[in-house]
C-alpha cells in the first residue's frame, strides 16, 4: 500500500507531463509553426509524412511490439518480466511522434508504458523479487489506465476480469493497490488541471430508458462488432503485408504518413486520437449528413488500420470510439426512432469488445463517458457480439 501511494504520485505527475507535452507539441506544429495547418492540404501531408518517417526510424532502431495498443505492452511485460528503457523508446517515442503528426492512434499505450516503467524502476531500486517487480508494474499500469480514462477503478476492473496474479488473495491485493495508486494519481492529475477527457462530450445526451431499446442495442451491436472486426483485421493484415513486402521501416513509415496525410487533408476528422473529433461530431451532428457520417466512420477505420498496421505503437481505444460513434450517429440519422445515445453506445461497446474482450471493463469504459441508464443497452450489444464471436463454422450447422 505504501508503494502504491508512491506510484500514484509518480504516475499522476508523469501522466500530466505527457499529456501536456502532447498538447503543447500539437499546438506548436499545427497552430504556431503553420497557422491553421489542418486547413492546408500540403501542410497536412508534409507533417504526416514527417511523423511517418520518424516512426520508421523508431521501428528500425528500437524495434516494435507484436499486437495492438496497450495490450501489446502488457504482453511484452509478461514475456520479458520487466518494463525497461527498451519499451520507453519502442512505445513512447514512436507514439509521441504519431500523436503530434496527426496519426489515428490513442495515447493509452505510451501512458501505461510510462506508468509501468515507474513501477519497474522502483521495484529494482528497492531490490525486491521478480514477482514483486511485476506487482509494482501491474499497480502502476492500473493507475495509468485509471488516470487516462478519468476513472480510478478502471484498471482494477480490468484486473478483476483478467487476473494478473494466479493467487486469488494476491490479485485482490493488486486490485486494491491499483485503486490507491489510481486515486492518488488522478487527484494530482486533476489538481494540475490537464485531464485528457476534461470537458469533452463523446456521447449525445440521453432522454431515458425504454424497454424497446434493448432490441435496438442487440441489433446495433452486430453493426458495431463489424466495425471493430474491420479495423482489427485491417491492422493485422497490414502488419502481415508490411512484414512480407515492405520490410524497410523508413520507406513504410513514409508511405503510412502520405496515406494518412492525404486522407486527413480531405477529412481532417479522420486524424489524431479521435476524442476532440468525436466531440465535434456529437455537438454538431445536424451539420453532417448520414452519408458524411458513414464516410467518416470508414476513413477512420482506414487511417487507424494504416497507422497501427504500419508501425505506430499507439492505442486503438479512442480511434475505435470515433468510428463507432460516427456509425451510431448515422444509424440515428437513418432511423430517427432510435435515440442517438443508444445507437452510439451500442456501437461503441461492441466495437471495443473486439479488441478488449472484457465485458465489465468495456461497460465501465463506455458508462464513464455516457450514462448509467445506458448500461442495459450496452449489455445487449455485448451479448450479440459475444454470441456471434462464439459461433464457429464447424458448430454453426449443429447449433442450427
């Protein structure tokens, strides 16, 4: 518990510094150096190209993790039994370049990496056992995740569904310790006034629950899962393609930058992590047609697949939420009897489940940005996603 307090303070400070570095760097590049750069196609392409080349250099000299987002970081920790400077260079430097250059990636991977590194560093300085070092890393990871999502218990819920320790009592201790670290870190983070999601509306207002919305949630969950699967398969297949045909990471990075830049010069909302962009969609929905929203969903899937499949080490949570949110708003536009909030959260929950098959964690994440009253809708969306996910070709006929 004492360690969790120390880690909470450190994680809160380092998270604040990293978010500020992103905000200041983005403002410097997109507003100060090139005023209103996002509205100048050539500037968008050149900035994105520069970011892609830097990403290629990072991959060449620092390597890359297998997998997607912060899950890849956690898998690497389990494999290496540590989270050292290698991961800082591999994830933080790589992702920071992408976040500044407008790549469609989230900040969750570098944030949990920074937090995990603090846990690893402290454990080694205290000369504790390997198992204790892993516990320190887990506590810090949970704290970082809670800070990012503005919810100190987010990491704890994830540990409850996906235990870090094999022993039940040890895992319970980690859950409480991570809550302490996240709560203290979150307090510092808020005190310093740089919350990542502060003042950002990602889900439309909700008028109230009606039983028929359970049916809407179940059906829309299928659509959301299709969006998540499209993005996931796009990332995986592009990784495989690049490994086979574009082995030079610098050339690959340049190509990624050009593709993202060209798409971003046409559809600026398809760039960056997606939080501010989705907030703009939600608060100005009337300004977008159904076709326009569906196009934004599609191009966001493409830019995220190209970015993460091409070598960026960032997260996929917020880009996925944008794509699902745009699709949900389009569904509301086509079928006005479906409340916008219902369509959006159903799409979000089922899309997220594709990448993070932890239903309670997914529900908590979406609830944190929406409303507790929408939990039944999310549940039905996840049920449809789960049923589709477990039906395999070999058993579908017998089940029928």
